[in-house]
């Protein structure tokens, strides 16, 4: 028998967050998130997204033992912008038992129907900067710190319960070249001169933080047409700046400005933290900080996090310029491979960049949808 219990207390929430520790205990490709980050994301008093979202979390028990979890989210800004009366599901994990997965998904569906909505899609978070997309290819590849991981049987469960593909994202592994080809350098120099642009490099995180507000403003502008994206609030910008930009290695950040010193593009990458997060086991103390700091300074892999370009400059070589700049630093620091975050499968602007590099499309993830009556 399956019993669904709603998360009501802080102790319940910690059980909800830690459930995957059991489910993936022996899986070398699962990367545990930091418990503190998960707590801050799922608590209404910590996450600014609750200004325009509402959410509930549930844990499934079978024969008295934890067997699954799910979060239901209603993003009112998404509904207003896109006109889709959908709820989201996220933080979905379950044992290989159809009764458990059905009970979890049915709980969110019932809540969505109660709220007057006509669809459920996911896995999605509160906003586009949260983890999203169920893994459907690449189960034998180590997850990134910024992506979800799940067992292969999840796909069959989703289809069994009436969910279908809404959109897919793909990910690539890129071999960092020993040097940027001269042809690429010449093209980049031409782009800079023709468009009257300058590349800014930073010596300290403090310098970078001076551009934080402009970075997130451009992010909203460049990503506004992408699947499910809604603008970030000022409070969210401050929270993400504190959570992420404060720890970025400036070696792997490039900002491009125009003749008026206005930001028109940026690229952000970090040394891969997946292995460090595995060693930290979700905790910063007592040794989590050590593993993360070590990975930030000694690594052979790079995670490409964000690239954004002013819409009017897309297709004019600026994306390629950013990537070449970051790859140059990666090569100089001895990094061998870079990995992209999820990118929409039909995002030709981004995928066109990889033709200049040795790449491997190694992961695919999916957002599922189910219409309800």
C-alpha cells in the first residue's frame, strides 16, 4: 500500500531532500546537491521565487518506508506570460514501482485540477535557473552539478501514466583544443572591429560583481523566448548573485561591451564540481568546502554555465568569440574537456558553435507534459 504525506515541517523537508541519497547510494553518476541549497530553494521564507510561485511537496511511503517524492509548483508569472494553465512537477524521484510513481504524479495532478489548471509538465523548477529536464540518454555519464540525474526506468513510468514529450534538451562534451585555430582568431578579430566591441577580462570576483545586475538583465533579454522562461525579480537577482557569482573563477568569465561600454554579451564557466559534490555528500561541513575549493583550482574539466548575447547581435559571431575566449583560458590552465549545460534541441544558434570543435553529444533530457480534464 502506498501512502502520500505532505511535507509540513522542516524535519519533513530534510527527509524529502535526502531521499535520493538512498535511491542512488551505489550509482557513481549521481551528484548529490548541497542540502543547504535545496533547503533554501524549497522554503518560502528563503526563495524569492515564492513571490510569484506557490508550491507543495509530498513524500510517498510504501509499507511504511520512504519510496518516492515530488514537488508541485504553480508559477503564476509563467501562466501570465505564456498563457498555459499548467502546474509544474519537480524533485521527482521514486523506486521502480508503478503504484508509487502513479500516486506521486496523481497527487500533483489533483492539486493542479483543484487550482483550476488543465495541465502538468516537468521536471521543472521555480525558474529557468533551477534544474530541469528528466534524463533520457546518458545514464552512464556523470551528472553535472547543475543538472538532474535519474534512473532509466523513469521514462517508462512517465509514458505509462500518460505523459508525453513536450520539449528536449541536449548536452555536449567538448574537447578543449591546445590552441585556438588561427582561422578562428582572425574571425574573432574581424567581429570585434566590425561591431566595435571590446572583451573584458577580470582579475577578481569583485570586478565581476560590478556587472552582476547587467548580466542578469541581459540574461532575461536573451532567454525570454526560450521554453518556460520568465523574468527574474530584483530579489532573485540578488540571491543568485550571492549564491553563484560570488564564487566564480574570473579566469572563465568574459564580458563584451559596445563602444558606449554597455554590456552586450557574456559567458560564464566554472571548473567542474561534480566530483567535489560527490565527495562532499551534500554537506559543506566539515570537509565539503575543502573538496569544492580544491576542484575550483585543480581540475581538468570545465562546465559551461551561461552564454547570453543581445538579440540584435545573434548570428554575428559573438557567441563564437565568447567560447573561444573561455577555451583559451581553459587550455592555458591545463583543462582537457568542457561540458555544456542543457540546451534546447532546436537551438541552432548555440549548436552551430560546436562545428569548430571536437564534440560528443552525450546526454539528452526531456520535459514531459500531460493535459488533465
